[in-house]
């Protein structure tokens, strides 16, 4: 007999207690309703912190001046599209001057890359976004600068300069041959670098090595230096004063080396305090690519953190056709967060700009639709990578997962960027926005519907998560409740496999959730005796017989 997902993780002592008849509420004799998920103090957070965010690489998004590169003018032209889709904020990948196309090696933190426009253009973007009540989240890269940054240039030209201590140095002999195990966010095992490719270098510096976690072109800043911390705080205040609403903090785990994680967390507490003093409604969302136990303490300094585990678990569930533990594992993660942080906002996503695009990871396009249903019905504040909503493809290396957005057929697409010749997302493989807008059952229309459905439904937007498991539950079934303190409650079930399954709910759930609120496909059948979920489909029930998803204002 198959165990329920929760039971698989029960320790031996619990099984002994169960065998003795001392039940503790972890069995499968009916609906397995876990303890109440604690209400988080994030209830006091601004409403937009719970919205869906559009993740935009300006370089590839929309070309407003016909130079082949995306820019702010093109983005402004597409703000109505973003607004109409239901997105409440935009996360912009780095927009500062940089020698690289991706701009994660910054040379001037207080300026705008000329490829994207001027400071006036950026301020116009802020004004136009504000007019539509869309917030702007800026990617702020403070773990390191570019090797071309004036701070580093002055540091290597004169070791008596105050900027020398802006970076981390060691004697070459002390770090000779030092290698580390690269983490999931870098493949760089040699993190101490000789000064190279710089003209003006002080004599004797060849005996020194600087620390660069990602590579030699990105020297890490020295956050032991109060002047560095003050400089970064001042930069944050500068952009908040401009009207930016929040920051995505790149490489938030790597401010100090891994064995100094407590110092890194202390820095983020300091940074948060200063940013909230400037703007109490600011959002700080961090990239900490690690498991839940390692991620959780960072919520003391950051409002929100990306849930990389959930991203991988959704993909794995759809690849294997096994979804019964998906919500249980997410509930475990959220319990871990809640044990450490009094407040947290889980930043959920399918894939991002550093990962192969989601649609290429799934068995078929029907599974892509189920992935979207999972993203928008599980708890968290979702992030959607540009082009995901139309099914853009992309595999490593990175430029190929950052290919041009397809707005219309190529001969009609005046905003399409041409900075790269796309290998994966072309008119032959992806139906562009203009055409999907005319198709009622397109992926784009589904994303629009689900984003609005989530925005207008408090149980989906901020409701607590309650996984359901029961005896003889199909492994392909992911099922859970979402509840609010005000009494709104939904029961959501997904078939993550490529075969039809029959769902027979326990009597208590069938009695409570007697009304179908939404179904992803007309082929979904729900009767008094049971439910048939065809491959890659979703059904949502409500305990309110007078409620329907059709009531949402799409």
C-alpha cells in the first residue's frame, strides 16, 4: 500500500505511537489537514508586494529607436500591455553602464546605460509606470563592481588610495592554488585573481590577488569597510529618491564569503533599515540560491526571497508525473521560513534569466499550462520572465535564454530587437503576442486570465496553504486548500501527468467543496461520485455555492 507524502517523512518514533493507537494527526484516514499555517505579519505589507511581477531584460524587450537594442522608449510603449496583463510591478535587469550586454558588472551606479536611453528617459518610464500604478523594481548589483569601475581603477593605480580598501585583497602566495566548490550560481572555482587588462597598475601589485566570486571581471566589494557600506546605502537612497519602488538584490548570499553568513545577514538588516527610512513601502527581494534552511534567516533583512526549490519541484513534478508531495514540501518550506522570520514574502517563479526557459524543460505544451496553474494558485508573489507568457524557448548559454521578445510576425514587428540572432525563439517556434491575442485558448490568454484571477481572489493572493493527502490518492495529483481569515476558501487539484486520473475526495472535503469554481478544460468532469481530470488539467472548488471564477473582472 502506498504511503501518503507526509507519512513518508515520519520518524520511527511517530510510527510507534501510531501503532499504539496514539494518533497524532499525520495519518491518511481521511483528508490530511495540517496545522494552521500561521498568519504572517506581512499582512501589514503594501498590497503591491503581493502582486505579480514581470521580469524584463530591457536589452531584448522592445526597441523604440530602431538601433537593434531594447530601450526605455520601447518599454514605455509596452506599458499598456503589461498593465492589461495584470502585472503590478516590473523587475528590470541591470540598467547601469557596463561593459557587458547583461550589465551585471556595473561601472557607474548613478547613471543609465546609453543603450537604454538617458536619465530623462528613465524618469519618464517611472512617471508612465506610476500613472498606471505599476511599480518599478531595479536590479541592484552590490556584491561586486565591474573591473572597469573607477573605484577599482583607482584601487590598482594607487594602493594608498581609499578605494584600495573598497575591495578584498590577499598576498598571492597565501591564496596560491586555492579553489572552492562552486555553488549553483557560479561555475568559477578560482576566486582569487591577478590584476590584468588594466593599463595603470601600481608596481608590486602583481604580488597581490583580489577576490571575485563570479569571475575576474567582477571584483567583490569589501563590506568590512564602512565606506563601502555607506556608499551602497547612498546609492539605494539615490534611486528611491528618483522614484524606484524596490530593489532585486543580486547574489545576496555572497556579500561576505560563505563562512561569514552571519555578517552578510547583518548587512542586509542594516540596508533594509536605511531603505525603509527612505521609503517605508520599499520592497527588497533577494537572490539566495540555496535550500530553505539556508534561505530563511535572510528574511530578517529582506522582505522577499526567490524560491528556487519550488521552481525545481514544479518542473520535476511535471517531468515525472508525480505531484502528490509538491504542496506538502512547499508547506514544509513555509513552516521553516515562519520558524525564523516573523514576516516573509515568498517570491515564486518557474524559471528566470539564468536558467533554461521553462517550456523547454517540460514534456509538452499542455504541461506548460499546468505549470502556470501551479504558479498562480500556490502561495507566494509570482514572477514571470518576459516571453514566458507566449512560450518562448531558450537553452544555455545565457544569451540564448535572453532572446528578443516576439511582439508580431517579423515583417510587422517594429519593436523587435535584433542585437542577437535567435536560435530558439523565432517565428517558426513561437507564436508572437499579436497573434496569440486573437486566439482564445492561447498560452498568452491563459496567463492573462490567471494573473487577473489571482489578483482578484484573496484566497489565491494571500491565503494560507493547506496540503491535502488521503488514502489511495493518485500520485499524479497535487491538491491543496487556500484559505483566508475572512472565510474565503478554495480547494485546488492538478493532474501533473500525461494520463487521465479519477479523483475521489474524502467525504468531508466533498461535502464542504460542492461547487466547481473553475476548471482548466471543458473535458474536466465533476459529479457527485467523483471527478475525472484529463492529462495536465486543473479543477478548483469553492465552499461558497454562489461564487464562481467568472465573477472576476478580467
